């Protein structure tokens, strides 16, 4: 008699479920993890920005993937989006703006040495990408987040503080006993520049409009000038350095207040060689770049209580268009931050 094996009901059910689970797993493995991002598929005004779900980026061998908790807004964002400087700044479409990030390392490529999963970092991805739930970074673009700051506060720091640091410390080597004139001392870059100059023992003269005079004092400015009422060259003489984020007429009038051997640091124009030579002064056109070592020194100063970011507004990512309109005014006090995710619990 032939023996026909009969499968018990429970074993049959188990095999069916196991097969189903395998099929579901195979489908999921094919699906790329997604993320929310503010993205532009064409260059134009802030309104070209769309809020979409898109595949999460994968870090290359020498990159880390960062889960972004917060980003911030710079006047450079609407300029990047306009496409005007696409060639010079190396930007391509589609484009996710956002040069500032604070977040948590999610994953690292095999060549990454200084970062590991779970690290809290802040920094400046060279080509932006911060207005998204995830961004890939190189090791030299980020550093350990200042411990004393929330992620939202830390996101206000990188691009502006690096600009001020690379101008005042790296280019001018500003030191104790010197005097600096900082135009636009109440803005993103200016508010860091005033504090960095004070931390280095310099005397600070800063300009801003009427509404920001008390704020300049709170930042530590020794002499605050209201540029809407007073011509700075009438009261400023013989300074060691000028930081100019305004350009044009403000730059043209600045050469004359610098002492021989002093320096004009310009963020928006190239100082005129003829003016520099005529007066025996130096000039530098500052071009900010990501630098993990500079970010680390800035973090130390922040944790030592010497400087702090001034966050005037925290907006959800969905407000990125309005935030760029504000950045275009060139009259922002401190920084506007974009919240991408909730602050991690610890
Ligand atoms: N070269 C680089 O690598 C680099 C890096 C970062 C930024 N930037 C550029 O530097 C500029 C400043 O950036 P930011 O982030 O500091 O901008 P921001 O946050 O908009 O600040 C602008 C500041 O300029 C002041 N201001 C406006 N008109 C002025 C005038 N006529 N005289 C004196 N102060 C004036 C404003 O003060 P009130 O509001 O009181 O008027 C405000 O304090 C932008 O053009 C940006 O694109 C260049």
C-alpha cells in the first residue's frame, strides 16, 4: 500500500505565512527609503520651491548620511535658487537649498573615520541640501554640535559664523587691542562677527539701523552707529579692519577709515586695488567655505559662553518660501531657522 503523507493543518498554515513574509520582505527590500524635502526643479524666485517626497540619498564611501533636525536661511539661498550663480557655485537641478544643518549621523560610508552613527553634528554641506529630512556630507563639512545648544540653535551657526571667523580670524588675524568696524552688525554674519571680535579682545564699532541700536549694544558693541542718521566716516577713523557685508557705496566710503597696513574684508565685492594701493591698506574678498576645524573652534567658543547664535524665528520647513523672502530684504536680525524634525530626546 502506498503511503501518502498528509501535512498537518498547522504546518501548512506556517508555510503559507512564511512564504508571504518572504514575498513582503522582497518587495520592501526593492523600495528605497523616502524623505520629505523642499526641492526646486527649475531656477527662479522662492516660489519655484516644491515640498515633495523623494528617495533618501545614499552616502558614498567617503560620506555620512545625516538626519537633519534643523536648518537655517541665508541670503545665499534665494540667490542659489535664482540660478544666477549656478556655474560659479557649482549648483545643479534639481536643487535642495539649505547651507546650514544640525542633525544626527544616521549612517557612514566605509572610508569615514571621524564620524559614527548617533553623533550629533552641525555644519555646512558645500552644495546645500539642508532643507530635507536627510542630507549626505563629507567629514570636513561638519563637526560635533556645540553641546550647550539645541539643534535649532546650532543650525543658525555654520555659514554665518564661519564667514565671520574666516574673515576676522583667518584673514585679518584680529587680536586684542585692535579696533574693527563691522557694517551690518545686527545681521546673520554681523551678529557673530561682533561677538567673535569681542572674544578676541578687539574694540568693536558696528553699524545697523535705528531699531537695532540696543541690540548692537547687547551683543557687546563698544560704539553703535545708526547708519540711517550718521555717516560712519564722520565718527570712525584709523581702524585696523572693516568687515563689509553691504558693498557699493558702503565699501567705497570704508577705505578712508582704515589705518595704514589695515585691512578691508568684503563679503559681497572685491576691494578696489587702486584704492588699497593709494592708501597703503590691504583688502580681501571673503569666500566662505566649510571647514570642520573652524566649526570645532567656533563650537568651543559657544560652549565656553563667549558667543551665541541669535535666533529670531523658528519656522516649519513649509514656510521656506516666506523665509527666503525675508532673507532677500537684507534686514534680518540674527537668524531665521527652519525646523525639519523634533529635537531628539537626549
Ligand atoms: N562672501 C561670502 O562668503 C558670504 C558669506 C555669507 C554672507 N555673505 C553675504 O553677506 C551679506 C550679509 O549676509 P547676512 O547673512 O549677514 O545678511 P542679513 O542677515 O540679511 O544681515 C544684513 C545686515 O546688513 C544691515 N544693513 C542693511 N543695509 C545696510 C547699510 N546700508 N549699512 C549698514 N548695514 C546695513 C542690516 O541691518 P538693519 O536690518 O538694521 O538695516 C543687517 O544687519 C549678504 O549679501 C550675503 O549674501 C557673503
